[in-house]
C-alpha cells in the first residue's frame, strides 16, 4: 500500500532486504565504534568463560530478626512458632505456641504451611527455638513463600518469657 | 618569514627548531621513560599480565595501589611487587587479581575478592570437620585437606567438585578431598542423589558414583540408576541401602555439621578447616590449595 | 462485504497496529538502553542461558542491543515499518527458541544459584507468554501496518504530492 504501485514484486523484495541489511549494518558499525572507544570494552571473542554460577543458597529469603522489646510491644498480635522437636515442645513451650518442627533435610510440608498460614492471618509469626533453629525455620518459611515471618534473637533465652511476665 | 624571504639564516632557524625539539624529546624521555619502564617492571612480575588489555591494567593499577598484601610483605601490592617481587605470596595475590580482572572484575569487586581471599587464608577461627569413616580422594596424609559440603543438583558444585577431584586425583599426595552431603531443600533431586552416593559408599564405590552423578546433566531416578549400573553396584543391595534409615541419618548428620559451621549454601568448602570464599573453578581452587600448602610448610 | 466495507475493515486493523507498533518500539528501546550501557552484564545473562557457545556470546551482546535500539526507534517513528517489524519478529522468535531450550534443560533458575539473577528470573513460563504476546504484536504490525500513521505514510504522501505537481 505504501509501496509505489506498478513496481514489480522483485523490486519490492529487493528493497525489503536492502533495508533489513541497513537496519543490521548500521547497528554493527555503531557497536564496533562504541566498543572501540569505551574504556571497559568487551573482547569481540570472549577468552574467559563467564562465571555464571554462585553458591546455591539453602534459604532464598531471609526472615527478620526481632528483639524481646518487639515481642513485648506486639504481645496481642503474635503467633509463636516453636521450631523444636515434638518431645521438647510437649515438655515446655510458650503459651499459645504452634509446633512446626525444623528438619535439616526437608522443608516444611505443604499441609503444615497452609495450616500455619491460615491460623496466622492477621498475626505476626515469630519463630523461636534453641541454637539458632528459630532462624533456620523462619528462613525456610520465608523461602517457602510466607510473608513477614520473624524470629526471636537467638541470643535471648525464650524460656525467660515463661517466668510469668510475658506474654 | 623575513629570514626565508631574504634567504639568510634558514639553516639557523632549522637548527633552533631542531635543538628545541631535541631538548623536549630528551626531557620527555627522562621524565616519562622511567615511569613507563617502572610500570613495565611491575607487570613483568605479575603472573598472567601478558593477557591484560589497557583497561584491565588501569583497573589493576588502582587495585594494586589500594590493596595490601595479606602475607609475605606488609605493604600495598604495588610496593610489594617492587620491593619483594620474589615473594610467592605477593606474586600469587597479584596473579589472583589478574584473573579477577580478566573475568570482568571492577576495582571495587576485586578489592572485595582480595579481602575474601585474605579471610579464606587467615580466618579468625578455623573449624574441625569430622572426616572419620569418610572415603578420601587423594592421600589422607596430604598436608592440604579439603572438606566439601556439597549438593548434586547445585550447578556451582558441578564446577567445584569435579575440579577438586581432578586436583586430588592428579596429585594425591598434595591434597586430599572429603565429601559431605549438604542437600539443598529447594532442589528436587538432591536427596535421591545423596542417598545414592551413600548407598554406593557401602559398596566401596563412593567416588565412582560421585563422579558419575556430577557428569549427568539431569538427575532423574533413571539417571541415578544408570550410574549405579555403570559403576557396577549390586542393584538390589543398592536399593535397600538407599532406603535404609541410617542412610538418611548420615546425610542429616553431615548437613547438620555443615550448618553448625555456618554453611548457608553449596558448595561450602573448607581448606584445612578454613572456610573458602572465592571463585570455585579449577585454577582458583588449585591456587588456594597451593597457598595453603605453603602456609603449612611455613613458606608463607 | 462490499469493497468499501473491506477497506474500512482493513483501516481498523491498521489503526489497531498503531498503538501496538509504538508499544513494541518503546519496549525495545528501553530494553536496549541498559544492555548498551553495560554489555558485560548482558553477556553474562546470555551466558546464563547456556545455549550459545562462548565465542558467539560477546558479538551477540555487543551487536544485539544496537539493533534493538535502532529498530525500536524506527518502529516508534513508523519508518521502514515492515522491515523493522520483520526484524523484531525474527528476534522474538530467536528469544523464544532460547527460552524454550533453557526451560527444557530443566535448570532450576529461580533457586538463586546463578550470578545473574535478572537472567535467571527471566527464564520461566510467564516469560514465554509475554514474548509470545510481543511476537503477536510485531506480526500484527508486519501484516497490517503500512506505516500510514508514521513517517512512511507521510513520506509517501509527500512523494505523491510532489509527483502530482
């Protein structure tokens, strides 16, 4: 339509390919020129293989650490998650806590995750447990897609919270 | 112009111009040549410098001026290359910086790489991984011991572990390698592969299985069984061993130990108990292991 | 359909092509700018796909962004519209093949194991749908846009007028 009428198809095709060649050739010249003059130029043929990998992280998302002051000020909107084993949980745990056992090898089961998500609606999940497993479980939960998961600073002994004052 | 028209003193003018030019040239040579030669002198000491382009040298000149050598010479890399070029630690660090520059490193990234390397060689607290009962690749009495917390599905492990295997197979008395399972939770094939390698270990074919699994591009159940067959395992025992409870317990124990050493990803490599932070390809790993040998032998 | 109706129908199709054409052009221009600014990062992204051999990666990383920029500009302007649309369709087909290959390789790109996270995030089924949509838009332009609402149209109009005079 925009092509002048009366021209042969061959000419139209020819013009088409010439224009394609120009649309590729001009960038080629630009690329060569710019690469020639920029200080951080790239070799046209790479000599070194690219380092495309990095360490595979165990947790793809990090949970946030909270201090005991946060726990005190948010007492009413907290959901405690106990990361320890069932046996330890049975002996002693924070009031109202839910037990989600941290496992070294396997992530939290889908079912448990859904359950936790439904009971924690509108609440802040704070994970605790001995020896840093609170953080490990919280990171797992965050990596599995839970938003806003926090863990209690492992330096702080959660059992002191049982001593009556809180929560 | 007068001189030309009257025809006098053309030669004098030429002489003047010529002598001026000569003077400038001499001054230029006196001032610039030493600097140039000095720069060249530095590069002559730097391993791999012949592959550098001008832009790389610009980056490295800044890096050498800013970063200190962490061993061998208590000064910047630039000064150390002048004062103590024969020091292996200095040359090694310079060569490391060259490799980083060739891989597209910037001044900031290379400075960070150097910090990481210093920390890898002289960490605040080395750890002691328990290697009892583990199959060794290389001579267990070698002075450099590498313990790798690794996962079979992790692509970087697929670079690092074969490289370490190559080193310890070619030079078994130089370095020894131990493998510890650290299956990453988000990977689907990691635990099946780990159980396979532990089950193969029970038939004494740990490293054969290890190599076969890393050579695979995919780790479906059929690929794992294919490896078991290739390696020459008794398939029935292999299957029961894989499902055995103590197999999973061993993997759990190995990973737990890694976590206790603050391994948060794979491959987590410890060279004589020192956590390694840095590029995990053959060249860089070999370089770090040789450095460690020099440290053990008191040469660095 | 009468001849008149037909003409009007094609007119509508051509009009639809106008926003599509400008959109694709802007997408390509914007996509090219960062790649031109940092060819190393782009080369790293290409390498992450693990499809091209090493010696092809850098020429690709250096040339492709400039093609994208130029073709993007000509698309927006409506200059050499058909040729630009053809090139863009070609590039989209190429990207789609690369994506499909990377996906079928079953690489776990989202696991955080790759140095170029942008490249890793690019690889997914959602990207295939997005690219298919862009390919569709480019093909639409190729077929229906005669550059009537662009420089092409303006230039041919001027030509005709000059000839008439």
